[in-house]
C-alpha cells in the first residue's frame, strides 16, 4: 500500500513539473522576452499564444496576392505584406514577438 502512495506522489510531481515546463515554454518565456525587449525600446506586436500573428499574416498575404501587381520596383507590399506593414507601423527596428 505504501508503494502506491509513493508512486502517486512521484506521478503528481512529474505531471506538475511537465505542466510547468510547458507553461514556461508557451507563455512565461515569451512574455519575459517581450517585456525585456520593450524595456530596451523595441516595439512590435504583443505576444499571442501559440499561433501569434499567423492568421493576420495569412490574411494580409491573400489580400496582397488577390490584387493586381503594380509595375514598380517596390515589391515588398506584395511579397511580404505583414512585415512591410509592421516596418511601416513600428519602424525598421521592430520586434517580431
């Protein structure tokens, strides 16, 4: 009976440790990095859990590809519209969190 209690305690410790590692990897580290970069003066989009700006980026890309291409040398809005918009909003030294 005592071995079951010991095994249960070990299992709970393993589960809690694993949960903390995942939480740290997914939320704590990125938010800490974001805070430190903002303290240094870098701006950018806030961190979003797991997928980040993927939805917004793909929407902007599909919109850019659905319009006819302009006959200019400025291809950035067509090729990488999300990054082009962020550089326009935050300047050349923006951070992609």
